[in-house]
C-alpha cells in the first residue's frame, strides 16, 4: 500500500503548479490525501510575496507538531519561497521539521526523502542556480484528482530579473530562466490528451520568455507554437510586465483565435514618481499607450491589474493618480494590496513609510472605486451572448454550470443538461453580480 502525502499550498498559481509537480514526483510511493491526520508526509508549500509569510508558515507548521508526537515516523517539510528565504533558520526555530526545500530544491524531493530516511537528519536544500532548468514532469494518470481537468497551468519560466524595489521574487525564485519550448509543448500535449481544453502559461514575466536563451522562440512565437496543438481551444497567460509587452505579442493576441482576450497587466501605481521608486521602468503615459494599442487591436479585451497602495513616499496626490488610472483604464478586476515590507528589498530601506491607518484608508478607497467600475463593466454584459468554456458545476448551486468567457469572467448559467463539462457553449447573459455573471444556455458550440 502506498504512503500518503498532504500538501498545504500558500500563494500564487505558480505555487499551486509547483505543488502539483511535487505530487507527481512523489507518486511512485505516495498518494495524495486531503487529511493531514492520515498523512505520512506533510509538506507546506510557502509563499513570501504577499503574505506575512514566516508567521503564517510557523503557525501552520505548529498545527502538525502534535501529529508527529502521535506518529513519530511522520515527515514534515517546508518548501517554496519561505524555505528559500529562511533556510536553516527554519530547523532552528522548528526542530520537528525534517525537510527545507527551496524554489529549485523541491524538484529534488525524492532524493531529499531518501537522504532523510537514511540519516534521520534534517535536509536543507536552498541552492539557487542561475542556469537551472526545471525538469519535464508529466502526470502519468489522473491521480491528483479523479475529476477530469478542463483547465491547467503550465509554468514556462521561473524567476525574475526585474528587481522591482518592493519585490522579493528575484531573491527567492532566482534569475529568469525559460523552459525549453519542446518541454512546454510536450506538457501541453499530454494535458490535452487527458481532456484539458485551456492552458494558462505561467511565469513572473512571460513577456521575456526565451530572450536570454539562444535558439528559443520569443513569447509571441511560443503562443503560436502552443496554439498548433490540436484539441487545445484556449490559451491564457500571466504575468505580463508592461515594459516588455511587445507589438508582436499584441498582434498574436489579436490574430490567433485560441489566445484569450484577457491580459493581466500590473500597473502597481499611477504616479510616475512612485513608479520610478518602485523601479518599474515605465511611466503611466507609456503604460496607457500600451493599453490603447491593446484596445485598438482587440476591442473587447479585458484588463486586470495589481495595485499597491501606501508605497513609501506615496503622497495623497500620488494616490489620486492611481485612482485616475483606474478610471482611465477601466479594469475588469484588480488585485490591490497595502504595501508591506519584504526582506532583502531596496524599498525596505526607504524611510518615508506610510502609516498603517492611511494605507488602510487608501485601500478602502481603491476598493470602492473599482467596485463601481467592475459593476458598470459587468452590467454591460447583460443582454449579450458570450462563449463559455464549461469548467463544471457552479460553486453556488449544483443546478447551475460554471465557466469563463474569453475575457476571464465567471459565468453561472442554467442549462437543459448538466453533463456539459468541457464543452464550449453560447450563453445569454441575464444578470450581473459583483464578481460573476449569470445567464442561460443557448447552444453547444464544441465538445
Ligand atoms: S517583475 Fe517586479 S514585481 Fe514582478 S516578479 Fe519581477 S521583481 Fe517582482
């Protein structure tokens, strides 16, 4: 009988994708469980980008300490960004932790387990190689979930070279490195064979895919290559750094019918002074010029963004400029955060920090403004017919189906039959909610 592994994942889609890879790597010996109480191996896959990371990780690990008392052979590991950042310190603070594997180290989880089993000494692997190429890891069968997957994430690159002054990513995920195109194509082909119809290509800055490697396609070309895979209907990607968004990419987005009409283009702030201190390498005027190009080429494109409020030195007038940009660009949705300090970063040393209370006020204002804009945009869908890729049942009711438009808006809808998972259908939008739309099924376009 196989042993059982439980993985708790924090953070972004890339971390979720890394968790899937660990499940696959461990699949010879372990099967996944959703219950930590019955696990033989517990892994906490951590994120230090947006969370209060150490604190969260330590309290999460604390929950499993008592399990180890009951079952001394239980192995506990910390992986991902916090493991990378903290290394040996984790073992000092949490002596019951057996494995600490960083953002490249987790690929060696099997070797780390072997070493631990042999030596019974904690294994720490936090080396970051600049020429590291993540191995091709394919899921042989659907063992992570017995459910048929319709959408999937595929990591195309790791790390980042941009060093935005607030961001820890270059320090914990290392320098940018792109996966070989043939590995990416193979992974997507395998997913499609299993029924996946939509892939999201992941990277910290997908727009610089392949630029550092000899003989690799650039990102626009990679999109065209992936789109040739038969049976794949839709391609999404995230994240795009605005400074690297090329005319070539906009052209491919406009012309390639498989590329979805949605782009996540992090603005972060609307003031040029703040953008400069953030080291974002674009002005708000340059950013808006790209938005205009996107809209000229793809009139129905949906934009989403990230906003940081209360960056050190952000004065009231700077903040007003962020609100102006929200009104000007009119994003479908935004992800907004209060600035918070990260170790190693340049911004950590800035003295002109904004009081917590003021950050809170600004965040509230951003939410207010954006909620109105999202509502107006979502209302404009009412009465329109949209194409929806059905992902399964709605989270709200088992009598409704759920899918997304090409613009990445969630649609819940009634249909005469409920076995439409994986189909592309046409839906008439009848109602707009805060973060989703509601409609009725019209016809099936593709199965
Ligand atoms: S582009 Fe900037 S914010 Fe994004 S991962 Fe790189 S350093 Fe961080």
